[in-house]
């Protein structure tokens, strides 16, 4: 029979005040630190304190604590009933142990890679991978180069601005930059780099049903709502399915090469550990000795 010491809201509120400085706690599991007990299972003040979110008011902290204690007790009761009634606990224990080993190994590998593995991929290696894998890097949506402006619809010299933004000439761009500093809500110059078309369109309340068809037939957008004028000039386009430009594919390639490097690092670490243990005689094959 389980004996559960339930706690009222008022009791938990008192405990919260008793905790005082949250960074301090008594030895976990000590008699004075035990908050709730269900059978042989205990919940300590330190464990509750660790679970308590920062920044809650006293009342909210008490509510959280009350719910946490109840949920903890319910989980323990359900676990014990399940452990008594499941027919194959040996298999489950093996699975738990395997998961524990996998988790420890994963955390150790992550620590080793943070300490010893360089994450810097040389530009030449990235470029070589890109050139060695033609056709692998395809665009999933369109990308563009150009210029985008969002200005209040009643801004001065709107007609002049409409001429400038379509030009693309250095003099026009210079005029736009000066104009944008004084009037633009958004001004983006990207004639020199590719950006996703959808990223630009997130700033324009204009619906496009067929992106690819639109990009093949339009070089600019002029759209006005009740508050703003939106101007987009497109100088270069690559549509969905086109080969990614190197600069656009660089980040993806870096991730691929870094994953290759991580996998190789892990394989080498495992191989070195095995070879060293084998040389020291730490790995034995008693089941094969009779077959010599």
C-alpha cells in the first residue's frame, strides 16, 4: 500500500518561501529535503526547485508546484503498476540500458567534436565539391537579384522614384539611396547577390499564383495599397529547378562537408579505441578459443 503525503496549495506556497535563495539546497535525498514520498520513490525540494520556471510570481509558482507534485505522483503510481504487470520487463530493461549507452556515447562524441574537430571548411574544398556534383543542387523556388523599396504612398517625387528604380544605372541607384534614407520604410539593394523571391514577396501584399510563370514574364512590380507603394526591380532570375549558383549553395555544401568530417572523426575515434584495446589484450574472444 502506498502512502502519499499530499500538499495543499498553501503548503506548497510555504515551501516555496522556505526555499529562499533558489541557488541553494540541502543534500538531495536527505530527510529534511524530501518533499513528497510515494512508496520507495521520493521527490525532493531541490528537484522541484530545479523544475520551477524562473520569473513566476509567488502565486503562479505555487500553482506550478502543486501541479508538478500531483503529476509526479501520478507518473510514479502508473510506472509501478506498469512494471508489475508488464510480462517482459527484461526486454524493456535491455532497451533502457541500450538507450543509456547510446545517450552517453552521443554526448561524449559531441564533447570530443567540440574540443578537437575544426568546423572551418576551406573555400577550395567547398568549390571543388560544388563542381564535382553538377545537377545535385537544384532550386526549390525562385531566386532573384534586384532592388526593393517600400515607401509611404504620399511620399514626395513618387514619379521620379518610379523612373529611378527601373533604371539600374549607378546614378539612379545613388538617387534611390539618398531618397530611401529620408522616405523609405524598407530599402533593399541586392543587385550583387541572390535572395529568395518569396523573401521579398513577404513584404508585398500582392498575390502570385504561379511564381515561375511570373518570374519569366515580369521584371518589376509596382503595387500600392491604402498606405504604401511597393517597388521591385528584378535584374536577374533563376526559377525553380534551376542549378543553384555557387554562392547560394555554399551553406548547404558546408553542412554536407561538415557532416562528412564528423562521421569520419567518429569512425576514426572508434577504430583507434578498438585497436588500442585489442593491443592491450582488453578484448578477448573466449568463445573462439576452442576452435583454434
